[in-house]
């Protein structure tokens, strides 16, 4: 999940999106987004990962395995 963590941080920073904004867009708690960004959540739900992918317009493969930074 290291790539997911790095990619999420990169995408959010580049778009100026806060954890609260991202959580609202995905209908999840801001704490979940913070845990994902910090690498403290090892098994995010597939729905969450798909939501992040769609929100930023990147493929699941790029988000989870790629290097977007």
C-alpha cells in the first residue's frame, strides 16, 4: 500500500484537496483519509480505492501500483 499512500498524498497536494474535502467526496470519515495518507490503514475497502481513483481520474492500477509523483 506504500504506492497508494504516496500517490494519494501527491494527488491531494497537487489538487489542493484536504482530508475533509476528500472524505466528503467519498462519504467516509476524515480519519480514514488521514490514516490512508499516513500509511496507517493497510486494507482500505475496494469502494474507497475505486472512489479515489474516479475522483482523480486515474486508473486503479496507477493509483495502487504506479508512481504518480
